[in-house]
C-alpha cells in the first residue's frame, strides 16, 4: 500500500515511511492511495476473532510491503498486552439500542492508548530495522503526553521529550507522566502555557539543522498509523452487534477528528455504518461547520472535557480530501484560507457531501453534568465528561430507534474525578494502576519558556 498527501505535493511513501514521517513535507496528511475493501462474507468471517487477531486482519492491507503477517501479529500482541480487560475494548449496553464501548482499559486510561501503544511498537521495529535512532518532541495539555510516554518508555532507539505547562495540568495527568522513570523519557515542565509548549515544539521542527542532527520525530494525532489502529475497534463493535447483517451507528466525542475519522475509514472499507455522530463541547467549531458550511475559528474556552478544547480539527483535512473527490488543489486553497483568515467555506455540493456522512451536536458544561448524573442514576455507570457528550449526541441526533448506536467511551472517569465526583455526589473509584501512579516519585525538569534553553537540554540528553 502506498500513501499520498492530501496536498498533492509530497513524496509518495509506504507504510513505514508514512509512520516515521508523521506530517507530509507539503504540510498535508498522508492517506492510503486506495481504501482496502472487505466484502460482507469477509466481514462475517471476522466474527468472534480475538482483538489482536482482528487487528492483524484489518491492518494487513495497510502495512503490505512493510510488515509480514507474523511481524504485524507480534507487534499487535505486544501493543495490547498491557490492557487491563481481556476483551481489550469491552462493550456495555446502557439502554435499548444504546451501547457504550470502553476504550479506556489501556495503561493511561484513555482511548489514545489504542493508537499510541501500537505506534510505539512500530517505531521500535522500523528504527531497529534501519539501525536508526530518533528524538521525539511533543507538547501536551494532558492525555497525549502520558499515552506517548507509556508507548515508547524503555525503547532504546527513541528518546522522548514531553513539554507541559508547569502547574497547569491536573495532578493525575502530571503524575501519569512524571512517575515514569525510564532513562529515555524526559518531562519538561515549562514556565508558560500549553500554547508556549506547542510553539517551542514547532520552533524545534522549523530549525532544520537541529531537526536533522537529532532525527526529530512526532507522534501527534496526524500520524496515519494512529488512525489505522483505531479502525479496528469500529469493526469490533459492529461485529459484536451483528455486522455485516445489521448496520450500526457510532457517536464519538470529537476534538481533532482522529477518532471519528477512523470510523469513516471503516465505512469506506465496507463496514455497514448508518450514522456517524460528532459530539462537541462549547468549542463547537465542527458542529457549527455542519450547521453552516463554514469552518470558523473562535477563541478556545476551557471546558469540563479539556481533551476536546481545540479550534483546529486537523484530521478533518483527510475527510475533506475524500469528500471533494481527492481534490488536492482545493484542499490547498481551503487550508491556506484557514491559516490566514482563520476560516474557510465550502461549496454547496461539498457541504452536501459532508452532511451525507456526519451529523453533529454540541453540549455545554451544565448539559454535560446533567448527562453524567442521568446515567449514574439510571444505570449506576460513572461516565467521564468527554464520553457523556457522545452519549448525549447519540440521543439527540439518532435518526432511527431500530439501529444500535455505539457511543465511544474515550476516558476513564477517574481521570476527570474533579468534574465527575461533585456531579454524582460520590467518590470516583481510582483504578489500581492509577492509585500506584499517585504514590510514585516524580521525575521532571523545570525549564524556562526559552527556545535556546530547551534546545540545549534536548541536545545534551539525546546524545
Ligand atoms: C483526544 C481525546 C478526545 C478527542 O479525540 P479526537 O481524535 O482528537 O477527536 C476525546 N476524548 C478524550 C478523553 C481524549 O483524550
């Protein structure tokens, strides 16, 4: 399988190249040259497969030419060995035709582990094969940092530097990062805001000699391999509920559009999906786009679901590329306008194409709390604020009561206990692996918001 850029002007790469590159050199995102197709009979034959085996079946066409079937099977087994539920992605029934997939059984208790655990394995494998090392730098406001750290800790070919704003991430989130004591992990507590951290990372990438000397790499959510790993659980959910003979719908709390884009990919590959429902918080740029046909940035506001507090849904570019019939020239125009004017509008035709695949719904913080309270009272389940938005969106936007809707549970409620506990007026139970983290010694280096100091630190410790 080959991968092409959404902006049409970057080298065509194989899976290995696209994984190690992350972003394309023309600023675009890599997508597969064509979508692998699974027939109804092939999908039927996947029923009952264990999760790791299903991962191998779904990903095989994507990695063709880069990994043997045995290598893919081994890396997948390693990636999901550290999940605390034997089903990896268990499903609960909450109501007639309303289901909840728990994507938070991984090491850092959020769905990002599905992609990053596998990405860590892939980086280790490809770098070892090439006899190369790399330096990963990243910025985090919370969930991504710990998921990336857990994914690459202990890998000898990788050094990871994670920048986070000092004093501005929650205790749980900080300790999930700083309790890791592997020698290849460096936490940098920057005196500044998340945006400062992100700007420092961008500046390091824009410094070409620095980037080349250190073999800089990124594991952010535009990496194709992350999307690829996420496709698997959509197949899994649908198979459990009767696919391909029963269509299903999905509702996904959405920020960067990576998770729900994987659902769209599953649909392109032949999985019968009725509806794809986007849930947003008050940072509702996507919901407004589906209401108006205009993508318009406004300021980011803090909400109860911080992992969705963003204004740029990077992976939406991949969907626009598909919905426009893979029109790279158009994508360049739209993205230029988005960078300079902070907005873009699509034609009536493209708008209609977008709406034929997705519907969207927004929830403010009070509605989110009400949703958490509702499910706790009805079922005893404790739902985190992100997942609660997906549940509400499903009920508001579903078009039929005959089609099961699966809502994606993206985080364990204990990660967001500050918001959840007062809402349900009860303690949120701390899972064992989180309780352990809260007692460990912390490892981090406090550093000024100063590019030359950060670069000096990275250079010194990546040697
Ligand atoms: C990252 C994240 C999201 C948003 O996922 P996208 O792929 O960025 O749309 C939702 N919920 C949680 C808990 C997250 O960590």
